[in-house]
């Protein structure tokens, strides 16, 4: 693929080859997904089992929580954007945060990941107090987030984007960085890991391209892959499906589930209900900054508070006059 | 019109002491802006404390040149920390405001009667380069090779300063190919992304500011070695803007961009000065010269925004 890039043949030929390889990759993808499905079912059922005995009510306690938030609030002037009494996230599950726009999901994300300071409250991650730690410290401790508006490092190659994610790099210290033999071996290892992840996220062909040349969907994938370079215990995805075409959505979903099956706890903010109902193990519904409901997808579907939060306000609006 | 004279002076200045000094300061600025994305509009402040660090140590306190250079480096570090610690946690604009103000504040402070006992204020501090000249291995006289013509002391300044420029470029090259440089570039591209990957953005910005500031300070040291008697008003904001022109001309974020930029800038600057002087004898053409440099910069921004060594394709990616 890379040698083909360097030495492009006649245009028609190149396009044919490209579409062929696309077909091929789709076929491979399907194969892999099928192959993966059984494992996935197992992992999903493991996560579901762990949550089976958990009550579907706001603030319910989980058997093995990776994240516990207590009385976390964030006030912007007169607006109480987040006011979470108690929230636990079970380790190894895929937990979705849903809620209408302005419900405080993203603000909660920002607070918990250290990108915003809470007005009050504490939260523990892996049993460790996190309040007051800087965002970079929290990331190094294993809680890594992505952004709603993708933050690809545009004038760096995909590979450089990936390699940046590795932690504890000796070459990132000023004096050792000047002496290549000190960090070269480690850098090679990181490169191998980055290449594997790029391969896994179907980005291997973009390896040496500037991230700025990538499509929106590819950037989403790159950001997710880059976050995995940190080897997080908890991955927080802020609207990973926003602005991605439906075909790629399926592939993204597969990747997210695979991360969960690989043992990473995933929290995601998402708006697409179909997506959420199909992949989540646990759903937390926000409205006006508070957690109004949580439970398995089936619990949420039939929950009156959720229905009200999504539809109630609309119903209360006066009907538009017909034109 | 004396074309031979005009070109002789332009070519001599192209690689002369000032070109070398500005190249050194621009390498520092390139580290700030080109690689880290820091908006430093006060590189002249580092040159000022570098020049006055060595000047005050050597002239006022009669210390040796080496102590003076140490003082100059320490002063640059201190200025970088004072500017960086409060502003680097904030948005980029705050550093820009702080640096542009710092340059002016320092200039006025060193010019004031209050500091006169130490800096000699507006009367100028000198001679600062006796010891430096005593080390000059080149025999006294004027040397000429084709159109290039220098005195032995100018050659000595050039030799030392261009060597420093080469060392600085090697340093930047080594840093930029390392993971340290990778983090620095990620800070330039997107601070929040770098933080989300566990990088201490603040620490890297501070390191970059200090290192680039020290290069600016060393440029200040070489400046005073060249001109011998310095005045605070030598360090006006114009110097910073020349440095920005030099960096963008050569190509920001390119290792030898500032060197190429300095050489071209000083050729043009010197050429225009001599040419306008011949064209309008006796007239004050200084302002016209600066205006024409500004025009050239504008044309450059329109037709080659990435500079001479920059990649225009890469430049376009910046649009987020």
C-alpha cells in the first residue's frame, strides 16, 4: 500500500485497486466482527452478569466500581450545570451517559477528567481520590478522554499522533532527549505498539500522512486509537459518533465494543438512542445536571423519568400554528 | 550610482555580525513560536537582559567576561520564569501581552535615572567588550574577499556568533527529533489534546520559553560584544518585529529557517539602506526603508505564507 502510494500508476488503475482493497477490507472487517461476536457475547454477558443484581435507580452502588462520584457539582453563575449526588461506574462495562442537550453530561465529563474544576464534590478512580489533580495527572493515572470536537494534531503524522500517547517516555525529558541511544529502544517499542493499534483501527495506510489530511471519521478513529496508547483503565468518549457517516458508525461501534471486551472500561456520551440501546451494558440518564435514572437498556426504555426528560418539555411547548 | 558599493555593503551585512546576532535570537523565537506555538512578542527583552547582564557585570562591577555571560544567562532564565509562570497556564494571548509589555518596561526601567548608578541609563554602558576583544586571535586590520569586507573585530564577533548559531541549530535539531520535541509540537497543535494524553503542557511551555529566552540572551551578549557601548533604546520593539520577519521569512518551525531568514533580511535591509541613501542623498530614508521591508513582508504573507523553507501544504492544514 505504501509503496503504491509512492509510485502511483495510471489513475484508473489506482482507483480500481483502491476500491478492490476497500472491498477486501470490508470483507475482512465482517469476518473479524463475526469472529469476534462470540467473544463479545461472552464479555457482554460477563458485564451484564456483574450488573444483574444492581438496582436500576439513580445512585445505585455497583459491585466493583472503577469510578465513584460523590456530590459533584459545577455552577456557571446562576446555572447549576452539574449536580450529581452519587454515581458509580462498574469496571469492565460499557456505560453510556444520555440526556437532552444541556443536561450536563459533557460538563460532568470535563470535571471528572480534570479539564474543569468542580464547584464542590469529590470522586474516586480506582480507589484513588482525584479531586484537585491536573488533567494530565489524571490521564497518566489511567482515565483518558476524547473530545466532542476531534482534536487531531493536524501537522503531525498519524504515527506521531499515536506515539505521543505512550506514557513514561524517557526521551520526553529534556536532557535525556538529547542523547538518542538512551531512548531509541523504547521509542522503537512504542512505534511497534502504535503500528499495531493503527492496523487494528484500519488506519495503517495513513501512518505517515499528516493527521490534518484525514477525514472526520478517520480523525475520530485516530483519537480513539491515540487514547488507547496511554493504556487507560477507563476510556471516556465524548460523542464518538458525532459527525460520522452511518457506515463508519458501525465500524466505530465495533471498535468501542472491542475495547470493552479487551478489558477497558468505557464511558461514552452519545445522542443516538439506537446506538446506545444496542451496545451499552448500563445507561445513566442526565437531565438538568442531575442523574434522573440509570439501569440496563431495558430499564431505561421503560423508565417514565427518561421519557419525560426527552419528550416532556417538548409536549409542554405550545403547538406551532400551521402555515 | 555606486552599485559596487551598494552590493558590497549589502553582501557584507548579509553574513555580518548583526545577521548572526539576529539569527541566534530568531532561533530562540522559532523554538517559542515555530515549535511550541508560544506568541512571544518580546524576544528583545531577553536580548536586553542578556546584553545588560554582561554589561553591568563587566563595566559596573568589574567582573570577568565569563561571570558576565553567566549573569546574562541567569537573567534570561529569570525573565522567562517571571513571564512564563503566571501566563503560560492561561490562553496564548496572555503571554503575547506580557512579553510585549515586558520588553518596553525593561527598556524604560534600564533607561530611568533611578537605575542610572548601575546601568548608566540613557548615557549608555560601555565598553563591554574589552576582554572579548583581547581574546581575538585575528590580527588587527581590515580584511577583504571579493565584495565582503570586515574589520578583525567584526570577524571575531561573526566567528563566535555563527558558531553559537550552529550549536543552537544542532541543539534544536536534536531536541526536535526526540520525543521531547514531539510533545512540544503537540502543544503547538493542540494543548488540550496533549493534556488529555497525560503531558504536562505547562512544564513543556516553560522549558521552551526558558531555552528560547536563553538563546535570545546570548544574542544580546554578542550584540554588546559587537557594539561595545549599549543604550537601552537599542532594544526597542522594532528588534522583536525584525525577528518575527526573519523567522517567518525563513519558515517558522524549520530548523535553519531563522538562519536563512536572517541572511536574506539583512541583505535586503542593508541593500535598501544603501540604495535609498544613494537615490536621495542627504534625505532621512530610515522610515522608507522600514516601510519597504513591511511591504516585502506583506507580499511574502500573500504569496508564500509558509516562508522560504516552509511547506505551503502543511501551512494550509492549520485551518481547523
